[in-house]
């Protein structure tokens, strides 16, 4: 899979993520205790889908993402 990031406005960022298999994604702030989308939810991508995930964040905030193939949450 792949991910790219764009910064259209201050304090906003969009991750574009794609993978050939159905997958789930969460994004994590490295500067505060915050997860997108949060509330024990995740973003879902269908097989081969490219999904744009817009986030509102703090200026200069570091964000990591975690992704796993759907149905393979144990890895």
C-alpha cells in the first residue's frame, strides 16, 4: 500500500491511502493523546480503493498511521 500527505490549509492535512486489499486505518498524534477517527472506530478502505482522509490538527503536529488488512487485526 501507499500513503501520501497534502497540506491545503494551515492546521489541516489530508492523507491519501491505498492498498490492493480491504484494510482499516487509524491515525495517531505523536504530540498529544489523540487518535483519528477515535471512539474505537477506524477508517475502512475497500479492495484497491484510494481514500482521502482529511484531518484538522495542530500546527507542526506529528501524525503517524497504523493500517492492517481487514480481518487480520492480530498483526
